[in-house]
C-alpha cells in the first residue's frame, strides 16, 4: 500500500466533526470520495478517539 501524503488525507477529512473515532474518519473520507489507498491507511490508524486534525496527522505519519 502506498502511503498517501497527509495533505491528501486531510482533503478527504475536511468538515469532519471532532472528536471522532477511527471508523468515523474512514466513513467520512469514503463519503468524500477518498481512494482505496487513503481509506486503507486510515483503517490502519489506532482505534481511539481523535480530537482534531493534528492528532490524526500525527498518527497518520507514524503508520
């Protein structure tokens, strides 16, 4: 799986209501038309509550 860059990922998460779960992030990105690489990378994030885009980006860059 190719790692999409964080800017690409954040494009698909624009407008998400925080705090939210990993599954909420995946569903929101899917509804915004995210490609399979972005969705798979989001699914690989730890299952927890994210309080904002910085928290998502920090975990996203670790995986």
